[in-house]
C-alpha cells in the first residue's frame, strides 16, 4: 500500500472545526508527487501541547512464547474448517473450549484489544526467525527474539491469502483455550478492485473492467465472511481497505483514481462493512494519517465520505471506528522534522485522531473509536518530504501494541498493522509495480516487492526501535 499526502492551507488549530482552507488540487497532493501542492502560507503548527505517549509496557500485550510450528498458517482449505451456515447476527459471548468458566469474549467497553492477549501471527514469527538465522550479533538476535512476541496484522492481500485465514484463527482460538482468557486476532481486508489507485507498488489482482467487483464479493468477501462466522467464539479486529476512501477524498482524478474506481471503492467497502458485520468482528476503516487528511478541509471531506459509505452499508453496528497511520511513518506527537509542516495543524497522529474524531462527530459518527499503527513510527526526521511512504531508511519500530494507551479521543489501541520487515514496494526501477517513491533518496532501494520480507530493513527497524526492544 502507499499512503498519500495532500495539502490544504489552513491556519486553524488542530481539532477545531476547521477554516475553509484552499484545496490545492490533487495533482500535487498525492504520494506520487509529494507534498508540494502549493506554498504553505504559514508554518504555524498550532497543534497544541504534544501529548505524552506514556510508558508502554510491552509485557502486558505480549502473547508469550507462541510456537510457530504448532500454529502453521499453511494452505488450509477454508471449506474444511467452516461450520457452514452460521448466523452472524447471533451474539457470541463464549469462546468455547474446556475452560471453566468458559471464556467470556465480551470486549470491555467494546474495545476488542482491552483485557486480551494479542495474537501473534505465526507467519510473521517465521519471517523473523529467518532473519534471526542470518545474524550473528547476539544482542541483535535477542532483540529480534522479542519481536516474536509482538502482534502484527494478518493481511488478506489476495484471494489466495484467504485460504490461510482458518489456520490463523484456529491458532488464536487454540491459544485462547490454553490461556482461558480472550485472545484478539488482527486482520487486514485489502483486495479492492483497482487497488492502490494513486500509486503502483501495491496495485492488486482485481480490476473493475475484468469483473473485479463481482470477484471481490464472491471470491474474496464471501469466503472471509464464512470463515469469520465460523470463528464466532473469539475476538477479531479487522482493518478495512487501507488507502481506499482517503484516495477518494484527495486524489480523485490523479493516476488511476478515476470516477469509476472511486465508485467501486465506495460500493465495495460498503459491501465489506455490511457483510463482515458480526458481533465478534470489530471493523476499523482506514482513515489515512495526519500528513494526508490532517488539514481541516481534508478531514471534512474524508469524514463525509466515511459517513456516506457507512450509511450505504446500512450503518452496521460493528463498525467500531477507524485505523490511522497504517503502514506510514508519522509519529504520535509533534517532533521537529526536516520537511515543512505546510500549515497542517494536525502534525502528530494523536492530534490527528482528536481532529478526525470531531470531524466525524459533525457527520453523526461521534461514537467511533480509533487505532493507530505504530509499527514503524519510532524515529522522526527520516524523510525529506512528508509524502515519502516507501521503505524510508532509518525507520524504527514504534510504541508496542497496547490497549487504551490514552492521549487521544476514543483511542482503543496502538497496533502494529504493517509488519516491520515487510517491504512497502520494490525499489528497483524496471521491476513490475515499481513506484518512483520507492526509488527516492530516502527510500531503501534494495527493497523487494510489497509485502515480501526485506531482511536488511527489518534489521534497521529493530536496531532503531524507539522505545528500544
Ligand atoms: C502489500 C501487501 C502486504 C502488506 C503487508 C502492503 O503494502 O501490498 O501485499 O501484505 O503491505 O506487508
């Protein structure tokens, strides 16, 4: 995926109800053309007091030693593990198993990350192990071992990846039955037709002009629904379609973000929200990051689109809220950066969440909650331009996943959505899906294709982790 930047000039305080601001057109606003969409009229940060992120105790959210060999994600046929006609509308309060009393999976105040063990993706552990085998430095190895206890999301980035979902969820349930306490799984729904329309690195397999909408519904969402319904005794958090609705807000008319694509995003995201609406599935729609929808006009546009799509989905009860900073590098709080802030009053992600919460409130969505991806935002000052989203050199892992970290409105958790070490996009021009942003001076151009393991980058993220591992 590729996270964009779009610029609005506005001088209002972050979280205020926004000034009008000028929209600078989208041509210069997206990730493929960087921030520079006009001259900032003020460098006014105006973001208020930076909010402390507090002391995060990684041990409280670690799953401990999950043995990847016992929880293989191998190619499992979803049809063999599905229970078939499960009624998704019935409430699933019990996790089953032999625990006495049975595990009550009800989420405290509706927050699926609270009072839960956060399930570690065994597939990620396997990737980390491959890196551990490649290094000799014992201190570095020890740090890498710690990463094996941190939850990262399980990305459903292709139709074929869906076949691995039952084993992933079975493993989370197995752990829940061993611990006799709720275990929360984290997945990403990411296979829209015409995916990643404003960039190239994560262009997907489905295309509207090749029956993509029907295939998305029948070959992708329908089996996911069936599998999730068959796992109703556990909590599942789902990030819905990174980049898609924000691209409609600011990048319409650029690259491949045409009207048909935008309508397809709206229709298919609404379809996903409606179909995956189950009591044990907590959906978080991707809501970009502060360097994209942070300007008040952009927030308003984004909030309006989110509200329209949620309404089109029938206002599903289990759209818990929004995910921000997915796969991006934006820090939680204000730090001095090399690049200009371009009048963005929402400089840090915590301020951005506050501002987005009020923009959503104005659209009647005041009940929504947030999660922030902190997987690679531990280090600031690593890019010359806010719009650089691809394999930025010098990145470090950020705050560990943690429920109710405080610091922003209705913040459910810090989460690691982008698995650190997975590439953002191939770095060598001439390769399929090469995006020029992956060849920028700040980008590590040794990178393989998006989603593939990039050992050297993982080493860097581990070494630069802040807080340290
Ligand atoms: C890629 C996906 C991958 C995900 C997680 C995205 O940028 O397009 O294929 O699963 O990152 O690494």
